């Protein structure tokens, strides 16, 4: 609704966060395309979507990948996401991080930041990453790296930050131990296979404002935070303004 309202202004430049605006223009409001000069994109997930669209020959106007700027990903992604994700999970659960096996799914710059903050709180950090160089980097940074199917058996807290669909899938959910906590810090609520979790559960109840307990048929309990949405926004206040100033400056300078 809000995107449609914004597009009624017939923009010549677009400033996007997750490529929702651009996707709507290309799918529902293509009549606006001739007047659009260009745009910018803020997020990793948005860039992935746009590059996929470009590869298919469907991107109809130029867009600057603000997320690729060093003054964006080295600070917003790493320090902003790192701090705000930990903040969101802590507020949602009041959990003690020290000694917990924290599984971070994805080791891009956002994953870097979350791993760094979790380690600083005394957690045992495990990284799952499909890109070999990033996996090697995680090892050199001092973390354990393993396939998610292995990590699923021992993790206490799972954080998805991969920018892909169903990173945590039904097979992973089936092997998790009782009491495992699931959180997402990627752009959309699709990184955890929530429909599969719903089907596996015999009951569901909200035990804290941003924490749902799923009791599975075998008696295990899994806890989903913030309905699988961005935990730093669902349960906390997002990035501190200081780091967002840098990102928004990149957007403005790009225009």
C-alpha cells in the first residue's frame, strides 16, 4: 500500500531498500519506467534481486549498488547489523550468550559483524557458508565452520543472514535439539522455512512478545523470534543512527 502511494508521485529517481520499490515498478507499474532516470539500492538482498533481474534482461533502468560502497558494507553491515541483531535477540529472549553454541548462517559482512559480537559475549560461534573463500575466512577468524546439517544438531541459537530462501529448511528443523532458538536478520521472512515448521508443530503459543514456542510432534520445542522477520527491527530499534547516517549519505551522494 505504501509503495503504491509513493509511486503515485511518478518518481524520476528511486531510493530502495530490498528492491521492493523497483520490483513493484517492473511488475505492476511499468507505465512509470519511461520517466525513471535511475535509482539506488541499500541492501545486500536488494542487490541480489536486482542482479538476478539484470541477468534475465529485465532491469529497465540503471541502479547504483550503494551496498557495494566500502563506506556502507564495512560499517552498516558489519557494525550496525552485528550490534542490532544481538540487541534484538537479547530483548526477545533475555538469553545469556556466554557458552551458547551460536550458528550463523552466512558469512558476508553482516555475518562478520554478528559473529564478532556473539564471540565478544562469550558464545561458541559456528559459521555455515557455501562460498569456499568466505568459509576459509571464517576459519581464519577463529570460528568453527561446518555444514548446516551438522550444526543443526548442536546449535542453541540459529541466526540466518544469507539473503536466500529456506536457508534453514525442514531437514534442519528435524535434527535440532529441544529449546533451539531461531532468528533471522536477512531482509525477508523467508530464510527460515516457517511453513514447514508450522506443519511439524502440534501446538504453537506466544510465550514472550516476540517469541513463539512451537511444540513438535516428538515433544521438542523450537522457538521462533519475531515471526522470522528481521529481528533487529521486529524486537529492537534497528541500527544506531550514527551508522545509518553513513549509509544514507551514500544514498544521497549517489543521487
